[in-house]
């Protein structure tokens, strides 16, 4: 089975590491989902939230210093375990 993050891995390999990386996700606006998304990042991450106009969804943007390509991919793999999350 092809790695579902292979194209991203190829793109990220063109950058120099370590680097501050911007993660973007969309999740349902519930305390549980917000807690799960926030838990993906460490205390040094800069996390911003923007609620949709109908308040059903929240976009989560997080800037975090990442060591290498694999650390970014691992973060996306953890995020994929959150039911209903959309990675941008």
C-alpha cells in the first residue's frame, strides 16, 4: 500500500529542517474535538482558532517548530486518528 502521505513527504523534503511548520485542520466545534486537536501540539506551539459562521466547525491553525519531515508526518498521522478531522 502506498504511503498516504508520500506526496506531502516529497514536498517537505525540499525544505530545510528544522523549521516552523504551519498545520491547518477543520474539526467539529465540540469541547472533545477541540481538546483532541489541541493535544496534538506541545506547549510551545502557537495555536489559533476560527469558528465558522454557523459555529458548527472550527479551523485550527498551529505553528510549531518541527525537527524533520518525519516529525511532520507523524503529527498528521496522529491527527488522522481524530474522527471527522480534515487536514488542509
